C-alpha cells in the first residue's frame, strides 16, 4: 500500500466490507455452537486469558483482519514506534512510552540517543526522594514528616495515576506500604475541587506535586498557584521549597514558578500526556504513596506486555487482537461505542482513563498524511464496574443499542470475604455476573423460549432479547501491581493498533486546542469586565447574552 493510499481503498478492507454482510446473517448462538471456532479464539499470556469467541467473527474474519493488518503495515508501524522513529509526525516526535518501563539494560533510541539511562536516572531519583519523604528524612518547613500528597494535574497528568492509585488502594501488598499516608488528586480548576482536596489536610504535613508536561496548562497552573498560596499563607513563602515539587518536560518553567529544579522530575517530549503514567507523572505520586518497590512491579507488568506486543505473532498478540476486533466492530459493523466493564471495584477509574487514551488518540478526521477520511475513526468509550453498571445502563446494552463490551474479571480477589451460611462468597457472587452477562448478550432469549416458560402473551415482546450482541472477556489471574501494569499496556497498545490500521496519527491532539484558545478570549473579557467594567464585546449573540447574565 503506497503511503498515501487510504486503508479503505485496499483490497482487504473491501473484502471485509463484503464479508461482514455474510457474518450479519449468522447469529452468535450459531457461532458459539462451533467448539473448534471457540477454541481458536482463546489466547493466554502471562496470567491473562482473552476469550473473543463472543465476537461476531469467524476464523475467516480473523484471516481477513490479518490481511488488513498487513495492508496497513501494522508490524512495520509497531517496529517504527519501538525504534523511536518520529511517528507522531505532526509534532515531529518519537512515541516511546515503552522506554519508560524498559529494563535498565535495554537500548531504545530517540534521535540517535539511547533514552533508557535517562529514564532510569529519573526512576532512581524518584526512588531516593520518595524513600526520604516516606521515612521522614525529608521533612516540611516545621520539621514534620510529609504524610499527605496532593498531585495537581489534569488529563494525562491525572487520569492514569488516579486509575493506578485506585487499583492499588486495596491490593494487600500495596496498601500495607501506604499505612498512614494519603494521596489525593486535584484536577479540576473548579474551586470546589480545591476545597475537597485540601479539606482535612494541613500544609505543614502536605507535599504538593505539580504535574504538567507543558507546565502551561491553564487549569493546572492556577491550581498550583492556589496551593502555593495555601502553603505560603500558613507557613510563609520559603516553605514552598520543602512542600512543592514538580513533574514536567519544561524545567525552565518549573524554575520560573518557584520550584527548585533539584526537586523537579523530568520526562521527555517523546512521552505523550495520555501515555505518561509510567513516567514520573505516575511513578512519583505512586511511589510516595506505596513505595518504589510496588511501583517497580507495576512497571514490570507493563513491560511484559510491551515485549509481548513487540514480538508475539498476531494470532497470539493480545493488543493486536483487541485492536483489530475494535476496528472490525467500528468500521465494518458500524458500532460507534464500546463499554469497558471491569468486574472489580478496584478498576473503577480504568474506563475514565481509557476514555482519554482512546478518544483523544483516535478521534480524528484525517489520515496521517492529512487526507480527509471517508470513514469514522475512534470509538465512544465508557464504563463502570460490574455489577453497578448492570443496575444502571445495561438495559440499553441488552435490548437497546448494540454496544460491544469488554468484560474484565479477576480470578483472585484483592479482598476476599467469606460469609458463613451464604451460597457463594462475595467474589464468586460478583463473578457469577461476569460469566453470565456475556452469554445473556450473545444468546438473548427468543419468543419461543418465553412461550415455553408460559410468559403472558402481551409481555413476550418486552421480555424478548435479540441477543447477537458482541463482547469479549479478559480474565486476570489476580489484580496486583504487575497485573495493573499489564492491563494498562494492553489497552494503550490496542489504541495504537487501531490507529495504525486506520492510518491516522494516534499521538497528537489538535482537537483540544480550539476550545482552549476561545477560553483565552473569554478569560480576557471576564477580566476586562470585572476590573474595568468594560461591556461584553466581540462575541456572537448567544455568548454575549450568556456572558452578560454571568457578569451580573
Ligand atoms: O487538553 C488535553 C491535554 O493536552 C492532554 O493531552 C494532556 O494530557 C493534558 O492536556 C494536560 O497537559 P499537561 O500535562 O501539559 O498539563
């Protein structure tokens, strides 16, 4: 395929377009009765089992998808990513988040330089700093230990670390290491978020970590100034040196803000914001909370998937299979959304994180060469842990719109409960639903079955389930730091696979800029009106009306 050829112009895409019409004639009930087919759709890797037999796909579909991957030069694109080529072409950058979790002796190049030693310099610095804070040898301005941390950041400088923190919170090993410590995240510029995150904390025992790749994001910088004032007011301006540190690629701006560059933890422009949780963005706050050993285990989990993604054949490659199936669902069935349904409360912040990773990466309208795309890319990601979601939006998934679902379950609960006299323990109760829901979606319930059950005639249409609704299941052997790292990397790479096949740039985010620049114009107006009493000017009728009401 010539680089300017769109993927939809290739033969494998056309083949899949006609193949999907055949598949549409086959119900999942039928597909699931073919045991050989089902056997071929279960893949195991390092404590993770993927079962995609409830996808509306046959081995023939998979062959067509492998052909599509070949036409999209998927393997070459994965190699180019790992080789540090500037695949983020609109920003002229490498995409090397895999280097953030590479072993110390690995070699990964960006612009002719092995970046792994730089990564490990920062990891060593974090290990040393977090140990000093945790053991009380780094103290605050009044000599007290810093037991509480507020991480200030938004988007990729927030969602990934929050997901991992939430997942580790109840892991027995991690939680033991966090005794007596608190980690909070201040993201929204809404003063309510400031109030909530400072409530009950004292500046003298709090360390603020300002996390911003650019160190220019308006919300983060205002929140950082607000917390700087919170500290200075109580402890005096000199206390900032002991109570504020930063994570950024822009160390000049960090210093300008008043944070000692020695207390800054670097990362690099080859790390995209939404792919930065394995950099100091996540590693610093998480090491402060849980200790570096736990976080190192998380990095090792992510690294295990990186190596698998790089080297496993496509038929056994978890991120590749997941990415290809997403393309199948979005581009050929036209399903616009996907539900991420972890049957684990510890994963409650997983869907919000993947929402950014996926939607900011793949919600694009042009190819990597800037050609308008005649097909839609990206998908609408949302989700909630089971079983909560079942009592919220599953009605729509079962009888309303078709939304492919990712069911994520865990064999061994982080916090098992055994209640005497109960039929099953709590985790088995949870997992009963994890196993039941995919079949309910796939098989549905026919009017004939309802008739046999003597359901009243007039209720039969209401109680009928069409079924034939695709899902896939991921079963993790446990949910410790290592597994959390694996899960993260699987989804990161899945998004890349989708983007590589669609032929887009999954690593830029120009779509967020317009709103930001319009907000600058509004900000100026609000300032001019409030300080100098100037009238609202230069906006359309609607915005002028609303701004005028707001200013009253
Ligand atoms: O607005 C989107 C975005 O640019 C994200 O891509 C990024 O994760 C977030 O803002 C925060 O950016 P920064 O880390 O530079 O403050």
